[in-house]
């Protein structure tokens, strides 16, 4: 075999520790697959005396990450510390000093991926990041390589396990958001500060990465319309059940025509009702799934554990093997593909459907007035039903597809109507219209 491929790991938390473990336990298999031994030469951590899930071999721990990535003998740097800085500076330094990079850093890729890709191109090195989206699920490589000869038209996914666990518990047990969140925290599915998950920031970063790959255009997290699940109520979940639907936090990226008829990209993250017959409806607890639609292949679904130390480390090691093989052969893998350079549509121009629950006065003419408000904004009603009577009267309206701006304007008009006591729920509906 050739001389060893030398690897440095930045971070030794839940993912980094499992990367270190797998590098040791699978050393013989990795060497056979790469064609050369894979040697761990350093692990950068914040504190040398910090708690570790695995034992790191003597002499490999260091608090000087900058010096580690600048070593001339390091062939691949694995970055699993997360966040924007110092991760960005360390990755750029690694590339500048001749190392390829494997990263799981979704936030950095979604905010400033262009800088990283340009640095990798300039250095003639690889930048791989399968672990940045959906943990162990192989979704980025199929988009980048397997479907490179096809035209992807839509990517629809559940890409955050914490929110899926919470919404699943609300659906199966009738619990409210607060109680379901507490259970998720008790079981370790949610952080003490769950903001990144429940407000949709995590899913939005992943949606940007998926859209960039699927549509060959640069999409950042700032381009993604984002709504979290904190306002989803037990009543919303019951209404969905009455419609034969379930509520999920969805990341949706699709090709749409803009005002000039040109193809543009629509990217959004928000809770939505989907039919229980849809493949994503059966994704339970903390699992992830991504549903891809393309012109030739049709509909594809990728499913599995979307987070956790070992699953994410599996994706990291898969990239590591690919990068190592490229290194041995003196070549680079597939880089960024942004040739299409499609514009990103504002949310108002995105076409969707709404489920609207309205507390109304129970008297003649109410239904006609509500229907007129929808019609004024060019929104067609698919279904309408009344629940309760008297002070408990409520109309539940599901629209046909319309622009989000028209639907939003309709809801605002409803809120100003004298006959409407309160618009109690507004939620988008995804999936084929009945």
C-alpha cells in the first residue's frame, strides 16, 4: 500500500467522537477501501480535560486548531465543530495549506458556501458535506451525482428530527406543543434551548443546501422563507386529522415560473398539513425523510435517522473515503454546480394552499361574506365546513392553490370583518388536491 492518508478532526463532541471511534475500529476496512492506511494525526478540542464519549489516543488532542489545519502533512480535515467562526477560517486555512475538507456544517454552508467552494476550486481540493443534511441519509450525493443527468423539479423533506418528534407526539397523543417539547427534551431529542429547531433555522439551512444542489443555483439561508412550529396548536393537529391529514414541518424547494415565465427557485420551511396517504406522513418520531421529484426518474424517497453521533459520523466517513480515493488518484471530485443561476422567488409569489379556521357570528350571510373575501383576492375555495353553532360557530375553509400573497391578504381581510370574531388558525396545505 501507499503511504498513509493523514486525517485531522476538528471537534470531539457527539459527532467528532464517533468519527474518531470509527477511524480506529474500521481502520483495516478503510485502508482496503481507500487503498492506503488512514491515519488520525490530530483532534482539536476546546479543552484537553473535557469529557469525551470515546478515548482519544495519546498525543492526538490539541487546543490549537489553527496549527493543526496548517500542518503540511495533513491530507484531509474533518470539521464537525459547527457554527460560523472559527469553522470558516479553519476550513479556508486547511484548503489553503493543501488539505481537502469534509464538513457537517450546515449553518456555514447555507450562509457562506460560495466562499468555501471558491476556495476549494482555487486550491484544487475537495469540499464534501453529505453529513450537513439529514444525518446518515444519502441525499446530497444522489442530487449531485446520481441525478446529474436528470432535471429535479421538487424536493420536499422532513429534515429536522426534533420538530418531527414533537409534531408526531401531538398527533398521536393529543398533547399540546409545550408538553410535547418537554418530552422531547427529557428524551434528549431537543436541546435545552430548542430555538434553532422549533423556529425552523436548522431546517432552513438544510433547505438552502438542498435547493442549491437540486437546481444548480446558489441559495443561502437568507433566501429561505422560514416559519417554526411554536404556534402549532392541538386544535390545528385535530383539524388536520379531521381532513385526513397530519401536520409536519416541511422543507420545500421547487422550480416555479416567475412573472416573465422564466424558471425560478422557491424555497420555504413551514408547518403544513399533508394527506396521510403521502409517503412523508408516515415518517414518525425523530426520523427524517426527503421526497424528490424529477423529470425522468419520477418520485424518489430517502428515509432514515437524520441526526445523532453515529449516523452523522457514517456520512462523514463515507465522504472521507471518497475524498481519500480522489487524493490517491491525484484528482478532485464534483465541485459546486451553480451554472443555472436561477433567481429565488419571494414567498409572496409562491403558490400554495391554505387551511383557515374562522370564529364567526352564526347568522345568515356569513358564509357568503367569507366567500366574497376569498373571491376579491382571486382565491378559489376548495372546501368549506361549519363546526358548532351560536357563540361556538366556526368555519373551516381550505383553498385551491393561489399565490401566498393573495392568500395572506385574504386572511388579513377576514380579520378586519365585523362578522369574524377571530381567525384562530392559518396553515398551509401541501400534497395533491382532492
